[in-house]
C-alpha cells in the first residue's frame, strides 16, 4: 500500500517541495500585497491543487473509503485527459479577478497596453514548446489509433503479428485528444481575456505598486496555463508508456516467441517524462498560491513593451 501511495502522490509531493524551494529562494521577495487580488490568487492556487488531488484519487479509487459512483467513474475514464485543462481554465478565471474599471483616477498614458504589457517574453517559451509537443503527439498517436470493435471510438492500437495473430491495447487516440484540443483552445482564449482584463485599466496613483501587482497577476495566469499543459502532457506520456508496454507470447513448434511494439524501448522514457511533467505542473500551480503571501519589501518592476 505504501508503494501505491508513492505512485499516486509522489509527483504531487515532489512538486510542492519544488514550489516551496522556489518561494524560499525567490518567490517571497515578490508576493502580492494583502487585498482582493491575493484572495482570488490563493483561491485559484488551492483550487488547482485540490482538483489535481481529486483526479489522482479517481485514478486510484481503491484508496477511497467509499465506492465511486458508476457514472462518475465512466465519465472520468472517458475524459480524464481533459481534467488538468478544466482545472486550469477555472484557475485562470479566478486569477482574472478582481476586474477594475477602465476609468477612474488613474494616471493618463499615451501608449495603449496589450495583454502582454506586464509579461516577459521568456514566460511564453515553455507554453509554446508544450503546445507544439502536445500537438505533435496528438497527431501521431491519433493517426496510429483505430476504432474499438465494441464502441467504435478511436482508442485502440493494434499490431499485426502475421497470420491470424495480433495484439492490441489502448492509446491516446482521437476520442481522447479531440476534446482535449478543444479545451486547450478555450484555455488559450480565456488566458488572453484574463491578461487583457489585468493590463487594460489605467494605472493607479501608486504606479510602482500597481505595476508590481499586475506583473505578478500576469505571471500567475501564464503559470496556471503552463501547469495545466504540463499535467495534461504528463497524462499523455503515462498513456503512451502503457501502450509501449504491451507484450505477447506465443508457442510455436520451435518454442515460445515474444512480441512487442516498435517503440517499446521508449516505455521508461515515457514513464519518467510523465512523472517529471506532473511534478513540474504541480510546482507551478503551487507557486500561484504561494505568490499570494505578501512580500516584506517592495520590488520595483518595469512595464514590458
């Protein structure tokens, strides 16, 4: 049972430890001041972590002291790859609040701000790479998938072994990936809207404080989306590891013969990548909650172009 707990919650604990280390070294120097923004931020961060814990428990329902309702279990099995994206979308919505009116007593400015005015270009490198990798795997795995003989869903991967023999298993096929790609697009759109709501209003009279708050809030939205993509990718890698692990044995006149997939050697790589993505995704989500802890001193921040 200890091994099962480690398998289910190991990456969660590792991610939280990474987040605490980040906060102790860098994060506590630039926290949000106490107020509505910090309240919504800590809610978004904790909501994301709780959502991931619930997903893990549904994945290993044997750890629960009660039986999971059949309809919930069936839904989770069909749409488990979308859960990190759904949680990420909900977190981004919370991070967009509070929404300030565009008018008021703020300082007039000549330049029009964009959704990324308070962001750094390097913040978008990781999500861009993750999106490209997810899209590549989605196309390759989807093209390799076949319809299930019972449900007709593109969730199966089969290998022809010659003659009338063959072996098959599940794969991250079109049935799983299409809803996930739709939610990924929704996540991007909502993130852009959230960034716009943060950037557009006029700066407050205390410009230094306002810029610092908006920069942290902007970073948190990017972090929430990146964490969702990492956890989603981790589930994909875990699925591919299961697909790569398929084996078949047959007895012939010359003795037993073993068969495996052409990419079976990648199983350890997929497994390690899954755990790494999960730990990093949790770490990013945990830093959102930690950023709501007020810093002890002000850190000047310049508005990005």
